[in-house]
């Protein structure tokens, strides 16, 4: 009887130990998987945000380049008025930043409207820097681009020297440069803070479906600019003739 009882107890404890180990392994594995999924989601969110930073910076760099060219062209025309016609494409390209620099706000909305995003990121300092970046981008949109648009739209800056010199290209260029520097500083702090290297970001970028402008797109754009200049010239001559006849 004692032998049977001892064997039964032994079997019971072995069964209990096996069940306990099974429970620990099940919940432990689930916890590990869940933690890994959380870390993966966090990493992807960080990369998505910094990728969005880079797309913004690319747009601002493009605007910076166009306004630098326009500023130099304006100075050239100020010194040599006879160069006005040859420099007009620079001014037309600069005007294009008004429409070309409208930002996709999808990532910003995900970041700012969902409390789960903050919980996923789990880094207060990083969240603060991301907020600072989007605030800086909003400032650029409202106080740089919008102000530039108010100054140039409808002024006919490619039609006459008088209209051209009413636009302060050097100031707009300096303002954009300052915004660009600030955006780049925040982006680099975030890269360092979250230990993201350029190769990891490039790999993430390759996985994104991004439409890049082809050489043909650039050619068509340049052709459109030339056609616009020619049309403006013809219409301008007709306008002058009509005004003289009045």
C-alpha cells in the first residue's frame, strides 16, 4: 500500500512539474514573442518617422536650391538688366516651390492623433523631438511658403524688372536656409537618440514604394517652362500693343 501510495505521489508530482513547466514555457514564449513584436513595431515606427523627416528635408533642400539660384539671378539682373530674359527661368522655377512643397501629412497624423503611438515609441525625449520637427515644418509652411506665395502670386515678376525687384529673394532664401538647418539638426538628434544608422534607414527606404521623378519627367518639366516663357512673351507683346491702341 505504501509503495503504491509513494508511486502515485511521485507520478502526481511529476505530472504537476510537467504541467508547470508547460505553462511557464507557453506564457514565457508568448511574452517573448509579444515583446519582439512590440520592439519590431517600435523600430518600424521610428524608421517611418525619420523617413518622413528625410522626405521633408529633400523638399526643403530643393526649395533652398531654387531660391538660391533666384537670389543670384536677381542680383545678376540688378547689375545687368539686359540679362532679365535669360534669367527668367530661375524666377519661374522659384515660384514652383509654392505648389511643389506641400507635404504629405500621413505620418504626422499617425504620430499626433494616436495615443498608442506614444506608448509604442516609449521614449519621451524622442517624442519631444518629433513634435519639434513637425512644429518646425508647420512654421516653414505657414511663415515661409505662404508668405512667399503672398509676395509673388499675381505680381508678374517675370514680366517686368519693376515687379521682379519688389520680391525680396535674398530674405526668402535666408529664411528657408535657417529652417532647413533646424530640420536637419532635429533629424540628426533623432537618429542618434534611437541609434539608427544610415544603412538601416536606406534599407527601410528601399522597402517603401516611392515614386521618383524620372529623367523624362524632368525633361517634360523643362519643356513646359520654356513653353510658358514663350507664351508669356507673345501675350506680353500683344498686351503692350493693345494698351498702346487704347
